């Protein structure tokens, strides 16, 4: 009699666990997208700083170093021999707190 009363318990537990698992996966993918944007911003700032040291245009070099998906949301500041690059990562999770990542290279 006890086995029959627990028959649907696994289904109910799965219904509870699946949305939680989906949320954890979405947060993990979002964190990876932010990390990728941070690495790309660092590379772009480095490219801009190298161009500045050579006497070339740092903004163009920084833009060229970014992936196309991030190049539309770029902000580049060149001040006091440093190149700062800020980009907006791709946001999948609504309410994600980090809207921009920034890197500075001299």
C-alpha cells in the first residue's frame, strides 16, 4: 500500500528540479558570456595600447580586436597614455547585474 501512494513522487520531484536546473544552467552560460566579454575587452585594450605606443590610432586597433558581436557596444577612452575599453556583454538572464565590463592597458 505504501508503494502505490508514492508512485507519482518521482514525477513531482522532477517537475521541481527541472526549472532549478534550467536556471542554474542559464546563470552559468551568462557568467561565461560575461567572462568572454571581459577577456575580449582586455585584448582590445591591449591592442589599443600597442597602437598608441606605435603612434597609430588606438580606437581603430581596439575596435578591430573585438569580436563583431561586441563591437557595437564599445566605448573607448584614451587618456594619459592609457586605453580603456568598455563593452556590454550579451545578456541572456534578465536582471543580470553586470551590464558592462571594462579593461585598461598602458
